[in-house]
C-alpha cells in the first residue's frame, strides 16, 4: 500500500481566542513546522501573520518564514496566496509566490489553486453572518495561476470545495495546464461553515465519486470548522491522504492541542490502518516535484 501524506495546516485565518497554540510569528511558524515534521507531516501549509495575528501578504514576510522553516527541517513548504478578494487583477494574488520562486532558497514547493468561487458566510443559531463575503476565483484567474506556477516550478494544490470545483480542476488537467500526477485537496466544511460538502464520510464520498480512475491524482482531505480526525480512517483505507491542523479547527474536545498533537494522532490512526507515513522525499517522488 502506498505511503500516506500528512499536510499540517497550522494557522489559516484562526485567531487564538479558541486555541492559544495557533502560530503567528515567523519563529513560531518555523518551530511549529519542525514539530509537525517530527510528528509525521511532510508538508506544512501556513499563512504569514503580523505579531497581533493580522494577515501579512508581503514577499519579505514569506521569505523570512520559508528560510526559517527550512533551517529547522526538511518539511515541504505550501504557503497561501493571501487575501480572499482577488477579482480585480488575475495575476495579483499569485505575485507573492511567483516572486518567491525566483530565489531557490525561498521557492515554495506548492501553492493552492481554489478551483471555483463560493460564498463564505457563516450560519449559526438561526441567522447568517458575513453575508457579503464571497471568495472569488474566476476561471481566467485559475488559468493564469496554472500557467504561472508551471513556469515557476511550483506544484499546484487543486483545492476543491464541491463537485463543480472538481470538474473545473479536471478541465485544467485536460487542457494541459496542470501536470499529472495532480494533487487535490478535497475541502469540506462543518459547524457554522455551510458552503462545502459536510465533513462526514458521505461528504467525502461525494467528492470521491467524481475523481476519474483514468487520471493520476493523489487526493487529501480536510475539514474547515470540523473534526478531520473522524475521517482519518476512511481517507487511509481509500488510498488518500489527510491535511490536519488547528488552522481549520481548534479541537476543543481534545483540550485545544498544538498542531503537532493533531498530526501525531492522524499518523497513529493511519499506521493502525496499515499505511506508512510519507517523508518529504517520498512526496517529491509521488507527486513528481
């Protein structure tokens, strides 16, 4: 059985009101990445932050973080693209990672392509909040990302929030814009986030039904706003991978642990189901980095 990729999603847009272990500073992010690597993660996904936790989108901030991560471990690097709204200039949102790619010491191994647009409202207690929040990813923007990442030597992570997103990702592969083996992140949502497939076995199954067997695709699962660990066994047994971390969910039921604790729990479950854990070198080979 092939080895299982663990991708630690360590901070996202999470604040520290629910889990105080969310890393913000470059040193915190680098130290967290190293501990997650020790726990079994081969990839780390992160957002740069200011000292108060606000989003930070400068090339200099990401360069500092990437250099510090690589000084501490061999974990593969997957930074975000930044802000939600990117419908003004199709190339603007990718400029940070493509600039980083010009220097071998800061070139990201991966960068995300969310293959569609979606509402990002929340719904709880019988009411909607953030009703004007839309995550826009126009198709011309996706084509720009795919071409720029290929030219920069960055592997795209095809983030699909629903079956429609998956179909669009497959179209990019068919057009020759995204090379196989492709890496898909099957994104589900739970709790107050209702925009994606629910973070259940049925929600994951709905994604998997639309992955064509004739394509070389490695897929990983994650849940925004819900307990991804509940899907570890299914992801393991179905030949997929998993992307846990406190950036997507605080794990209150586990006492609000640090990222490496969540990664270690996922690794333990995967090994119990008969899967070895992939190293960064294994991932380079599996995904043809």
